[in-house]
C-alpha cells in the first residue's frame, strides 16, 4: 500500500478564498479578521487591493505570508485635489467640527461620500475626500484558511455566498 500524497489547493482565478488577515499601517493595526472574522472573496476580480491580490495568487491552503503593499498598489497616492474647503455655515450645528472626524456627505444625485475633517478655520472647513489609507504603505499578514472553486451563481453575482459571504 502506498500512501497517497494529496497536494493542497492553491489560489487561482475564480476561486473563493477565505482569509485571516491583519493590516498594519504606520506601526498600528488598523484592521484585522480578529475584529470581525475571516473574509471570503473571489480571487482575480479586483476585490482586494491589487498589490495584495497578486501576492495571494498561488498560495496554498493553510499558508501564511507577510505582504508589503505600496500606495500605488494599495489605495492610491494622496490626491491634493481631494482636499476641499467648504463654508462653515454649510454644516449643521450638531456636527462636531473636529479634525480627524469622518463625516458623510451626499451629492444632489444621492451618492454618499465619506470625508475626513482635515482643518477647521474661522469660516471654512477643509475636508479630505481621499481614502483614509491613500498614500500609505500597507503591511499585511495573511493566512489562506480555505480555497474552493466559485459556483457559477457566485461568479454571476460577483460575490461569495454562504459562510463569510452574502446570505440570500
Ligand atoms: Zn449573490
């Protein structure tokens, strides 16, 4: 009797990958699966930042890796044009105008944007519409918990069903 060596599944396009991860930026943990459980995503569909997705390609089930992602392959560089100054009078008085506070604004079409209050002047408030991680180098520790083929339905919907994904 010879022992069967079963090679572990590795990540390729259109696989559903379940990940445990920790994201550290400037020496601080900003996001982690310990806070809200592992994430499941479909590989090769741009659901992760490009620099991370490319490093996960080919990883085996159970494998752990440290990945450093540059801003260019992460959330993009900081865009100076995304700093916008608005008159203070446009803000409802109940909003605390503190630098660092994230607020939501909607445009006339009803789209919602997140902005961080950057600076509060006498009559103006400077908002930063950049992604909070724009311009940052991202340090990930990732572990591939499981890999399976995506179902045709998942591919059609563009998201994962079942555990760690959408319930519908
Ligand atoms: Zn669906």
